[in-house]
């Protein structure tokens, strides 16, 4: 199979889908990997490293035209529409829910699109999302360290246990992958950390992984209010149901918080669990509402591109190899977890969530592949 590794086009996206080591693994199996100049530069991987791995340096358009599978990080950009061809495989984060235009493009042009974020595992978890969520949580805590400083607009608080002064209070909503990423660093820095979750099982599991300066509370309105009043930094790490219309923290609630405190919305759902949240970027990461600083960067892991590319590449490579070795149909039929990520196939929409959200016809992925 001929696999293409383009340079990402999204602003501030420095990750690459496959490291030189992943390219070498594909080449060893007899596949051809075309890569674009500087595709790995943002993650510290040079063109020379890709050439040494057996990749072939290829010009942008030729890379799209001459490949069977595009292996990428970010969803399809409008600038790629003219370059993709019928039957081509697009293997990437897709967020087909949020990017309806590119989903419709794939349906109309018979692109086989498979979304990293929807590939699951035996535990019902999403292995291509977890490493990024952990990095986003850790990056979110580092951002809080930065924006709590007076020289960066914060109230001048060092998020660390310092003798003689009150220990900072950190509240985390959700102890999933990103919440645990925050908690690990926040607790290691000696802060008083409170995690609120609705799942006793999740809190019980987290308790065994975190030190004693982390307490756990049910995510009830009363407990939330207790935390809002005392917290210096609130992290939102809830996996939010996109169809929900309510919020956990309403704009009015911000008045309960200490002035100059910080909200880091790792989940980053516009108008989601935190009503006042709107996505920001690495170039313009914060804004203030009701005296509370909000940080809501929607691609935190890109700031740690070298680390992120390595973990992402490791999570997706087994699937890329299966697709290259067996062909996409057989790989999808053999692996229900990969099939869970199938979004569009021969003009049919195979991702239930997106079909429901946009009121589009849904076809079961297996039926679509078997032509039923
Ligand atoms: N900003 C970024 O760059 C970035 C990067 C990666 C992931 N994310 C996003 O972060 C979000 C969280 O991802 P995750 O992998 O940590 O999810 P997860 O599924 O691992 O964890 C979510 C947790 O939230 C808990 N929860 C659900 N409802 C709750 C409530 N009302 N109160 C408190 N807790 C509640 C769940 O029980 C679960 O433990 C996702 O939306 C993901 O897309 C953002």
C-alpha cells in the first residue's frame, strides 16, 4: 500500500501522525511511505530521519494524488478537498460531528474515513484519545502554573506548597484520563486537590493512583459550590455529551469564586459544562469573564508535539499496519474496534453519533462493507 504523510495544515498544529520509527515499521513490511517536506519538523523529526527510515520525500500534490491512504493528525481541511480521490482512505482525527462539511465531502466523494477518536478497545475506552487527554491534563496544569503568575495576568499565586502560606486549592471536574493528568501534577506540586466525579468506580480507581493530598467528592451541586468558593484553579475534565443543553458551572456561579481565580477548560466544549467557556488557541489562550481568567485551548497536546507525536503514532500504528497489510475492508471486518472508528464508506455514514446529531441516514459499518 502507498501511504502518505502530509505536513499538517492547521495553525499551531506541530504533531505528525507517524514518527520515523513508525515509517520504518511500515517500510519493513513492504509498503511505500511518501512524506512531505518538514512533516515532522514541528515534532523534532527531520526529513533526513524519514529518508533513513525508508520514506520517500514527495511534493504536496503528488503525495495526495499517488497514495492509497492519507495518514494524518487533524481532520480534513478544505484545502485538501481537490487533492483527495475516490476510494482513498483518510486515517486521522476527524471529529465528523463538529466538521459536517468535510463529512459530507467524504460521503459525496466516496472517501473511506476512519476516525482515531472513535476506535475503541475491549474496555470500551478510546486508546487514541487517552494519551492525548493525559497530555492535555498535564499541559493544562502547566498553563495554570503560568497564568496564575501576576506577570501573566494572574493573581500571583505559586501553585505549590510553601511553608508559612496557605496551600493553593485545586478543583478538578472528572477523574478520567485528562483529570488524572491534572491531578498527578497538581498533587505532586503539593497543592490541596479535590476531584469531583459522578462515578464512584472511577474515583475508587483514581484513589489508588494518587497521593493523600487528593480528596474525592461526588459531583453534586452542593459539593461543587463548596469547591467553587475555595478553589484557586478549577479544571473541567468532563467528557461532555454534545447534545446536552445544561451546564455544570453557570456564568452566574463565577461570582462565587475568588476574584482572579482561573478556569482551565481542558474538555473545551463551547457552552458545555462551563457555560462561559469558548475555545481559544495557543496564540491567544486566555480571556476574562466575571473576574475569572479562562484558559480553553482546544489543542493543548500540540504544545508538546514531540511527546504527543510519539504516543499518538504508537497508538495508531497497529491499525495502519493492519489496513496496509490486509486492505481496508478486511482490516475493518477483522477488527470490531477499528470498525467502530469507520465514519464514511462508499457514500454511507457509519458513525451513529454523527448521524443522530445531524439527522442523516446511518448504515451499520459491517453492512456498509458487506454491501448490504
Ligand atoms: N483541550 C484539549 O486539547 C484536549 C485534548 C484531549 C482531550 N480533550 C477533551 O477532554 C475531555 C475529557 O476527556 P477524558 O479523556 O479525560 O474523558 P474521560 O472519559 O476519560 O473522563 C471523563 C470523566 O468525567 C466524569 N464525569 C461525567 N460527568 C461528570 C460530572 N457531571 N461531574 C464530574 N465528573 C463527571 C466521568 O465519570 C469520567 O470519569 C474530552 O471532551 C476530550 O475531547 C481536550
